[in-house]
C-alpha cells in the first residue's frame, strides 16, 4: 500500500487545517489507519487512529480538537484539525497497522502553527 499525505501548511494559532492521505494498492478500510506526527528533536507520537470496525482513538493532547475520518470510496484518510496550537507544529504521517506494527510511512506533510 502506498500512502500519500497532503494538506499541510502554515496556519495561525486557533485556525483549522485538514490533512488528507490517499491510498493506493489496497482497501484501507480493512485496516486500522492512523496519523502520527514528529517535531524536530522529539519522538514520533500517535495522534489519532480509526480501526476497521470504525472505533476511534485520539491522543489526549488533541482530543476535542482533531477528528479522524475515512472515505472508503475515495480511499482517503482525513485528519480535521481545529483550534490549532504551536505545539501541533510537526510533520504528519498517515500509516497502516498490520499485526500490531505501523507500516507504509510516507514523506509526511508539514504543519506549522504560529
């Protein structure tokens, strides 16, 4: 599966941004899909995930502000980010979970909040 992220950019504090991740090669609704992020000098961290049964999970730092969703027909994973904070500045990656591990890391998309 190839995953290509887009939608990043520069945004003011408190603003919204929507990230997209287009998949090719497989039906991603079969898998748990997730968004991770990494800031310079920081560990990569999980942001949100959506399982094959539709259950959602969010990091405490983004609960109530971020929404993950999946359009199976479009083979696209989304991350709607609202009320953005400077701490959300990072490169964001979408990934696929197989057998307990995350795969198909792409180039990511940069989000800068200032």
